[in-house]
């Protein structure tokens, strides 16, 4: 996810392009929001406004959906999103220690973004690959069987 | 019917009912929090769980439909336990910060106590949100008290149709949020307060009075703003109105109200209220007026002095210059009873038909046009009927959302719920356009070509309802001949509406019959106002949309009682009930009733009486609750006329802009201090009930008029014989209504007593047994056959040219009322709309050079000039600006022209030519 600032007219243009490529029914809302998150980094108010116009949906409804799903975001993110699975299987496999190491390495609490805008850190519920727990998801890459001492080298791979 | 058992009782239910509804009809209470009868069920709170035999687990009764043979238990130990758990969970996230809040009946607490829980002990000890977090001046938001029942979310969507409230985030973080988690007003909130009315916990409350103690009494009355006729409860404490709350029994609006109705009442306690009669010093001293421009100082006096002087001057003017030198202006804000007396005063006491009121400035063209075409000048169908049965709607020249807000929201709901096809014809992109299937954006002043053009296409396509036309109308051939002059291409050129949109509009209204047409000032305030109305009546007759539910011609009346003021004969040509002053029989009838000779000459209208000052024909004015200095076109000229006027008695609640020109000011009372009736836009007569005593020494308006009348009569000069209805000794307004009923066939069966028991009655209601008439012209038009009258297009009297290149159109905004005397005295309304804004299109703003520094516009017409803040918005197209008449310093009427419709004498407020420049 590139760090990029968009002007309002660019947002409108980009959102319009995304909506045109996906569709304007109610059912198209989640794919649209997903794509907007991917391309803009987050779903800005300008984006919601424009989706509202194109899909003829109230902004409150788009906001409800956009804030409900973890995969969507209405806040700007760092360049990389680190998600740590806090479900039971990962917990049993030593997740708590991994979480401490992650917080230590990132100097962040869940939900925060680093001052240099490099990292955003979240905890998440089960990612569905409990066999290789503890699991960390960085952007779209999965890291399994993570131990606390691996954390610096895993994070070191990201610019 | 479906048979089921609830708690062992055999119960019959409609198949469409839920278990909850079946129980409620049988008088069985099931606890609920998220449910409300006006809102769609959602099953969120789990309080209404019941046990259904054979069902797995417990069932939400609010969402479960009844079924044959169902056996339901609504109360047992298991259910009580479940409800206690639900209540404990809700209370665990509920926090009361301890401030006083007496606005709401807390349903959460009520049920907690019912199930023997102590809410204070169980509630969360810590707040999660700031109290009063939203700057909206009307709605107090405390999310610590929110239980996420979503009643407000549904009320905003399903009642108001604005979709402001939603739920953001999920799980424990879920919270109520406006729009994109913004401030309410930024999320397009219209501050109707429906969310507050439906909130069960006080999370949303009425901000202006949140800490005011509970009322000691509630008085149901009718709103004094627009013609929709909403009712509500005035909450009274210590002889003050402390708040307005919804009254679920209100016939027109139920729980719904608009921002002005719910929050716009505090003007009644404003310190500007007139509380003592005032007379100019020169009159008290018996001297001549200081100068023709100057009336000198005001002196407070006792009532007898003021009334004696008023009577003497009116009587002497009448005796010296003749009855027609006196003008009487009545008030569409006042009751039927008061208006009846003003009509009687002018005709019986003074002997003139110079009695008029502001209907002249709003629907005079409608009354004249429809009376000629159909025989009755009133709205044909009820609002509820149209909202429920129309399959398409044509809204032309009515910004319903802002001017008749509660009906505007009913139109939105008709579109949302029943998929009604809405066509908006308006030069501006008004709010309703969002809900419209089609927006015909005609140029101002081109309504006749537009409607004639549609009829031309209907003819071409063979869509005429021939059976209706043959059986119920006449002169169709005359119409057809005229329509030939309006082929689509020509119409498109005149109106600016593309040809394909004209065809599309015709298909929509023909394929979705019945169609109801609505209009307001956009149709009437033109020099062709009456012909505009003819065109709409023609269209509906051609389609056969008369005398049926969901059809008709529906002029939306502006003032709360403008329909009633017309009904009561406050018009130059008719006695009460539209009995013509020129008809021998009706004149005889009123001469006998009132015991005197009456004038057979049609009187002068508002728009003739005031300019008549400079011609020397008007010498004295008696005005009740009107503000011509603000509301009449070409203010500079009106002010000059009023300056020159010999004698002016003004009866009002405030020192209005017009009071500057008055010689005597008589303090009347506001709607919360009086009892009487208002007649709404759909001819529905409803009670207005006194809740508090008159302020200061102010008197009932009917008493003031009677006091002056008795004095003028006593001075002699006009013989009045004693008859049952000639006197002026009324002891209450119910007696006046009895006189109205005796002399007005359409009000014959209406009395205060009946209205108190039956709620409301639509006229015609000729006898005490008659149930009233919600739909007019069923089977037959009032005049017999419907009369097709060809409407002929003429250009507006002033069009843009090189010197004045921009077109100006005028109107109101949702937060203010007419000349603003009431709403400018409501603090919260001023917070959201505190100054006049002129709407300017983005294209024009660019051309004018409006920017961060130059934010105002100076607008000049041939008659005057004003400067006001610009609002750059695409509501107006390029070349058109829009302004209002709510603020005296930049009243748009300094610019408008007093060009009159030749039949109705209504001024052309809707079109003037102006030049505009950007200023700092």
C-alpha cells in the first residue's frame, strides 16, 4: 500500500473508475470499498461521498459497512499493515509472547500507526490457518510458526 | 382471520399481523424497546421474546408473523429471566452522567423496574462518550444512554427520509453515528427531531429544554406555521410553554413534525412581545400628524384609550371619505373565528368589500383558476390519500421539503416504500429531485408551455381519457385548438426542457395512473398565475384524474390557516363559504343576517389597497397580523405608500417592520394563547387550544376586533338593525364558530364540540351528522361539468436584458417563516440560518469573481438594491439566482416587481431581472 496523497478531484475520479468497473447495485458496495481501500489506502470521506452519489446510497450506510469490516478502513494507514491473530489456537501455540515482541519491535499498541507512517498495527480474529500458528499477516503475506526472536528479521524485510 | 392462543386466550388476528401486534390488539402487553408501531420491526433488543409452542428457543414476537393454531406464552419465569438478562446487559453499557434530563420517559428504566431491577445500581459507572457531543442546536446527543435499539435510525429513514443516523463500527465499539461519523448538520440533518421523539432512553433529547422540569399539563393544538396542519402537545409549566412533544393521535402527522413545529415556538415568550396598547403621541394630544413622513413618538396607553381612538379614526375616515377608503387586511395566521370577524367588520361595520389577506400573494390564482374550471378553489384530495394511492406525482413549483416539510417527507416515503414515480418540474434543483424519476428544469415563467406541451403529446399519443372527458367535462375542443400551438419542439425551445424528457414525462404519468399534481407559489406567483392553474386543471381532466383517491389538483396552501381565511370570506369578492358579493341572493342573505345594507361592489385587493394610498383612494387601514412592509413586492414603493397613509391600526404580537408606519398598535395573542380553529391545506378543520394566558395586557384577537366593532357601531353613521347575527357580544370563540356554521353551508356541521370529540373534519361538512368530505368532485364537479379553459402563454412582465442580465426568483427556506417575525425570534433557528443567503450557481459565481474575499453579492433591480451573503450552489442553474424575504435588511422584495395577474391580482414574485456584482 503506497503512501500517497490524493487531491479531492483525483479521489472522485478514481472512485468513479472503480464503481464503473464493478457496478452500482447495493451488492457491489463491498467490492467497491475493498478496491478503494486497496487503491487509496483507506476510504476517505470524499470517497464515501462519491460512492453515495453513484450508488444512490446514504453516506451513513456506506460508513456502517466501511467501519464494520476489518479488511476495510476509513482511516489512513501506514505503508504496511501488520495484523496479529489473537484467536485461541495461536494463543495456545505461544501467541502471547509473539504479541509482546511485536509491540516491542513496532513500539505500537493495536490500532496505532507509527510516526514515520511505516507501520499500522492491528490484532485480528482467526485468519483460518491455525495449523501454522502463531500467525502474522503483513499486508497480504502470511507468516506462520512465528517465534518472538524471528520478529526483527520478518519486519526487516519491509521497506 | 388467523386463530391463535396467547396465554391460553383464543385470539383472532389479521394474517399480516405479527405475534406482538396480535397481543397488543388483545390488550396483552409484551415488553419492547426497539419496537415502535410506526417503524419497521427489527428484532434488535430481544425484550419481546416469547415462548411459542413447538418452536426452538424463544422467538422475537415483533418479527414473527402469526400462524394458524399458534400457541404463545408471553410471560413466565423463563421469559422473565431472559428479559432480566437482556436488561442487565443493556444497563451494563448505559451510563447516566447525572445531569438533569426531564425530556424523555425512560423506557429502559421503566422495564428494568418492572422486572425488579435497580437501574441505578446496574448501570455502567463510567462514561464512554462525551455528553452533548453534537453541536446541533436542537438535538442533544448522549451516546452513553444509547442502547442501539435503532429506533432513531429507522425514524430518520422511514419517517423523515433523510438517512442521517446509522451505526458505525461493530461489537462493543458499535455506536450511533451521523452520516460519515460527522456532526448531524454536516450529515444533512434537517433537525425535524423525529429521532428524539422515538428515542426510548433519552440518548437523544430536545436540546433547548433538556434541563427544564417536566410539564404540569399538556395541551393538544394545531401548529401555526405551514398549511399541513400538524398537531402536537404544548407542554406547559408555570404558564409558559416549555416544549413541544409529539401527539401520536395527530390526524395529519402522527408523531412527525418539522424543525419549526417542534423547535420554533419560543418566540411566544420573546421579550419583544407587545404587551400594552400603544398610540402615537399626536393622537393622544389631538394634534395633527407631525409630518407626512413622520408619526412621532409611541406612548403606552390603556385599552379603552387605544380602542376609542381606533374606532373614532376608522369611523370618521369612513364617514368623510366613504367606506371604500378603508382597507381591512386579515391574517392567515389567525383562526377562522378571528377571520370571520374581520370579514364581518369590513362588510357590516365599515360597509366595504376591501377585505383581503395574504392569500392574494400566494394562492389567489389557484382560487380563481380552480373555481372557474371546477367550481371549487381548494385542494381536491387529502395528503394521506395521495401518499397512499397516487402511483405518480407531478410536483410543479413547490419546494415541498422546505415549505411543507411533513408532507415533503410523506412524498419521499411514497417514493421509497411504494415506488411512486415522482416528476419534479422546477427551475431549481430542489431536494425532492433526489427522489424524482425525472426532473423537468423549465425556465421560470414557462409553466404554461410546459404543461400545454405535455397535453399536446397526450393528445398525439391518444392517451386522453375519452370517457371522462365526454361524461364529465365541456369545451374540450377549445382546449385541443389551443394545444396545437404548443408542439414539443417549440415547447422545448421556450422551456429549455429537452423534447425526449417531455415524452418521458407523459409516459410516466400515463403508465402510472392515478397521478396527483401538486403546486405552490412556483405556479401562482406569475402574471399568468390563473392560466398556469387552468393548464394543470386541464391536464388532470384530460387524464381523468379527478374524484378518485391518489389524483386531483392539489395546491399546497402556505399559511397554517390561509385556507380558512379564504373560507371565512377574507377576500374581496366573496362572503364566507365563497358566496359571491355580487350575487343578489347571497348579499340578501348576509344583509338579513348582519342587519344592514352591504356593498355589491367587489373590493380592492391587498395589492390595490396599499398602492391606493398614493392615488388617494385608501385613507385608513386596519391590519390584523400581516406584515406588508416585508411581504409585498417592491418594498420601497410599499414603504412610501405606508408612510403617506393617513391612519393605520395594526394588531399584532410583535412590533413588526410594518409597525413603523402604524398609528395604533394593539397587542393580540399568539396561537398558544387562543382557542379557535385552523383549516389546513386539505380543508381539514382542527382545533387550536389555549395553553397559557395572554402575555401582559394582550387580548384575544376576536375580542379586540369586537371591541372596535362595537365602538364604531356606537358612533353611528351606519344603521345596523338587531338580528340574531348582527351583534358583537361574543363570550367565546365557540359562539363565533356557531355563527360561521349558521351562515356558511360548507361549515354548516362544524362546531368546536364536534372537533373536540371527532378530532378533525374536512369541509364541505353541511350538517351536524355529515362526516366531512376528504375528496372533492367525486362523480361530478362542484360546478357540474369540468370546464376546459385554454391556457395561453405570455412572457413574464420582466425578462433579463443587457442591463439586468440575471433572472431572480424568490421563496423561503426551511428554517424561517415568511417575514421572519416569528422565526427570527427563535435563537436556535437563527443559529442554523442567521442571515439571508442568495443562491448563486457555480458558473455565475465564477463569472462574478466570488471567492474567499468577495463572498457577498450586491443585487440590483429596476426597483431597488440589496447586499447579502452568496451561497454558491448547484441548486440554481446558470443565469438564475434565488433569494428569500425573511430578513428585513436584505429582503428580496426590494427587488421584486408588483406586476399583477390581471384576474387574481397576484404579483409576479417569481420572475424579475437583476444585475449582480460580487462585493466584500
